[in-house]
């Protein structure tokens, strides 16, 4: 084992090493790094935050697919639009937030007092998702949705959101009694007091 305490150790030449000269501990200014093969693997910084450059595996697992390699929180800007023609709309509140863990993202959104400047057409889309959804889905995720001032089918049981495949948009879906589900249309909006408050969890591309 070699120990150097001189304040000049680099990633390729750690301050404490064993038989492998480029694997060991590196000491920086208010930080500590674990180096393997001359490459930084783990760092504890001056804010006592730990970074694992290639992600984290639990227990005895070695599979890359099971590596937890991402966690992120942020905001996004949802917009109301038509699938055929987007149209233009303004809002009293236009807020979106998300949390991403691995390949799964949870989004929340508030669009209130959706005011038509120029009307779109087709199915309602909420655009601007922070990540593209998967291009092929074996399951179709749905999230909760509160919809106001839209004239929907009288047999509606639930209103949900679901992502458009390989896209950054959500569709608003009506599940109906004793008939097929259908999308909410822009023409169903009856007032500039219309709101959409929703969430959805989906897999990213």
C-alpha cells in the first residue's frame, strides 16, 4: 500500500492506493473521491453530497438494466392544444412539475382559465412534457385528471391522461359506461373558465 499526503494527487494518481496504482482514494479541497482504474467512481463533495458516476446497484445485483442512474426534479410548461390544429390559448395559471427516477417520470400540471385566442381542432393535447414517452408501450399508463367547463359524453365514468407514444404530449381520455373510451375534443371546451388539473406517470424513451 502507498500513502501520499501532499495535496497534489490526481484522479489517475490517488493519495492512498493498494497494489493497483490508479485505484484508491483521492483527496481534494473539501472533497473525497474513490477512483477505480484512473476514473472517478464516487465523490463526496464539500456539501456532503455523494455522487456515483455510473449509478447504484443494490445487494448482489450486477445487471446494467437494474442500475439506478438518474434522479431529477424540475418544472415544465404545459400548454393546451388541439391534435389536428394546435390553436393558441392563454391561462391564469400554467404550472408543471416533474420527478424522474430511472426511466420513469411523474408529471403534475395545472392549467386554469384556459382562454381561447384562436381555436385549435381535434383531440385535446397537453404539450410540453419534459421527456419523450417510450416509442413502444406494452402497457398504457393513465393518470388522474380533473376537467372543468368541457361538455363531455353523459356516460363518462372517469377522465384520465395518457401519453402519446414517442411524444411529449398527453391525451385526455374519457372512459364511458358500456361503450368504448374516447378522447376529449377541443370543441368540447365550453368556456374560458375551463381548467385541466392532472398528473401522469409514464416510461421515458
